């Protein structure tokens, strides 16, 4: 590749198109975890055929990387059928490690006993599974939250382990909920609270950098990603604006933010695999995340090149 400056020709390195990072399957709702000098990426598997205009998701997938460029796929670690109380649907989920065990908080459709979306927990001794139902019932069911009448307000769980060892579960659609978790990671420890955020749609995600806590989330619909900041994981939260723009030809946008080997990364999905990518056939992408001196976040620049060696 060359660039022309006046009469001079300057050679430029040809960069690979590393986004989307997984090109042989449609992947969505990324959640990443750094453990033992490795990044583990968990995603739902979009399986909707080209003429099918809704989600078809029957399993979760896991990949690992030592460099954020080369990704290894592992055997399917978990399916909704593991939860005997569910009807299925492998919607957004997230894994966290505590005391050598790995807890996977998932969104599934509950059976007729508690109709609507529910949050379950699976556990494993390995970050790549296999995972088993840790509780034998749902952790959160639709009848536990009454702030809206919709049946899908209990989705998109994210868990954060604070510096004092207290774990918090955040989740929601149209209303952002949070609650403390007991040390066993499979029971709530107190009441369910709500967070007021401008144009909150879904996909809450908590991360911390320095003294600041960041609550990012899907904003409006079609979805952008916006964020708020606080000096406490329970708020008050100060809204800071849009972090990531509309994700290509995907109506949804779902983020995970990690630091790995001294660099910060923003992981998301688009409808980027063509000709058949779109809102129900999504693909995970990764770009760098940068902070301003005051702790605020710079707008994410989505690229085709993604992360390079």
C-alpha cells in the first residue's frame, strides 16, 4: 500500500482486517475475562438463517487469546438445556472468577412456572467449562421485578467483584437493576435496587479504572453505548455521554471492557460479516479504549483493522 505526498510515494504497511475477530460463526453479546495471563471471550451463538428475522441462540461459545489477535475456540461449554427449569434461548451472559471457581450468569427463557426472561448461574472449575447449573433454579425471575410489565426486563447480567470482596449483580432492560450477592455467588444478599440512567435500554456493564467506577450500557434503540461514572459502585452515577456509536447494521450493541497487558480494550458486536450479517447474525469486534486525563472516556473508534500484532 502506498500514499502520495506531492511527488513522493511513501510505502505504508498493509494492515489486516481483524474485525470481526471470529469469521466462521456469528457471535454476539461478548463478555471477556482476564485470567492467568489469558483473555477468555464468552459469546452467544447467533444461528438464525438468512430469512429468519429474530434471534435463534441455542448455545454459548468460548474463545481464548494470549495476544488479543489470535483466538482459539474451545468446545461448547454451556447450553440453556443445562438449566432444567428453562425453555432455552442463550441470550447475553458473563463469567467471573472467585476463589478458583468460575461463575457464569446467563439470560434464558424460564418455563411456565415463572414465564419471561430469567437469570441463572452455572459454575465450573475451568474458565472453558464444562459448566453446570449452580443453583438448580433461577437466581432472578420476571416476577421479582415490578418496575415494568414487559417479560424481558430481567436480562443481560453483569457481575463485578469490588475491592472489599463484595460482589454486585447488575442487569435489566428498560430499567437498570442491581443487588448484592452473597459470598457463595448464587444468592442475593439484600434487596433489589434501581439506577436512573438517561435512555437506558439494556446491557449494563461495570468496570473500574483507578478510583473511578464506570457503568456503560446500551442507549436508545437502535443502540449506541453510553456511560456514567461514580466514585462508588452503588452511585450516585453521573452521566457522561455516548461512548460508542451505532454498531453498523445491528440494532443492538453490547460491550465488554477489559485491561490486558497494560492496554485497554472495548469489545462489542456488529453485523459485520457480509453478505448475511445483521441484527440477528452478529459478530464480535475489538478496538482500543482510551481515557482522558480526568478519567472520562474517549469516544471509541470502530475499525475494520481492529487489533494488530
